[in-house]
C-alpha cells in the first residue's frame, strides 16, 4: 500500500472561493478567499481519514490513524495503537487537539478507529465521539460511554433529512446513510455488525467490523446561522449512498447552504471524482491509503 497523499493539505479542486488556510511553520497560509465572512477555516491533514477543521474556537476532528500498521500485520498479527507514534506525530505536526469538540467516524474499520480511543483519552478530553452502533460496541472496553454519540437513528438519506446532532453552540452534525465500496479485489473485508459490547479491546484487524457506514453533513454556526458547511465521507461509495436531501441544500437561507468543502476518503484514485463530490463540492479534499 502507499499513501494517496502526504501529511499536508493535499488536493483542492479549482473553483473554490473560501477563506481556507493551510498550516505552515510560519502560520496559516490563505489558500483562497472569499464568500464566507468572519473567521477563516483552517484544515489540517493528519493522514488517512484524519483531518482537523478549525473555524475560530470551533474545532472538529475526523477519525485519524497514526499507527499505520503494515499490510502483513493487519493480516496476521495484532493491531494496536502505537501510542508513542501518535504522541510523536501530533507533536511533529504541531497539532493540539485539546479544544476539539467532536470527532466523526463513518465506519469501524481498524484504519479509522484503532487509534481513536487513545486520542480521545489522551489528547481530546472535551470531545464527543460520533460513531455507528457497531463501533460503540467495539470500543466499549475503553470506558468512554459518556463521550459516545451513536448516530444510527439520526441519519438522513438522499430523499429525507435526518436529525441534527448539536455539539455546543457552534457546531451541528447530521449523519447520512452511506455505504462502503469493496476495498480489496472486489471484496469488502471486515464487513459486519456487532450487537453487544466487547469485553476486551480489539486485537486484530478482522475484529474491527465496519458496521453501517455513514457520511456527515457538518455545519459551523454563528448566531444560529450556517456560515460554513462541510461534507465528510470516510468510505466513498456509489450514489445515492451518502447523498444529502435537496431540502437541506437549497434554496439558500440561514438554515440551508450548499456544501463549501467536501472531504472524501476513497480507497482508490478512481473514487475521488465520485458523484457526491461533483454534486456538493465547493472544494474537494481527499485522503486515505490507496491500493
Ligand atoms: Zn473501511
């Protein structure tokens, strides 16, 4: 396997006019500017499916992977968070997750979840973790139940709006029924659902089942008005999986808005230009590991 993109803001589609910045040693660098008033949006890539999206004091994290176990290890050996590597990479990147208010996970495969319980415990003490029901069962042994928000019953789809999950005054999140494309020779590996809490921490990649896949619509709010809208899909799938109901997008108003930035996490380059991206972007940013 190789990385699709490196540890930097990797790909922005042309045509975007947003107050985006990207991180640099001397401070954030404006990427483009602007139809959104107020604070700029800073997007930092952490690798695989991990991104930090910061606007003012509102901070969102998508489930990151730092441990990055080898393909051999995922097939034959134990998979566990490499805590020294997690601490070291965050330090190297200069990323502080202390003010993250929400972490998003769309499905439960090891390359999205294996590091997250440690990240929440050590680095993001105020974050709520939005995840599917299978994943909540999967990480039960970490004792984080007060931090978890199971999203399955709030999800919308291409025809129907779901329920907004409010995270503080400045952020709301709507899960969207999605799917996970086959990731290996036409097969979907580690597929299944869990219906009871695991008594111990998962040890192998095969124990990290995907559960139902969700995409997310995320609104950054100011005075109750949507000022920036993000779309996040950590397993790119064929339409209409992960689509947003038209009634949420237009006509534009205080509560409706087109997507400003879509973050997609595909398994292959071919998936980057998914229909979801073409429909909703704004800007499209992609990451993951590619085969
Ligand atoms: Zn997956």
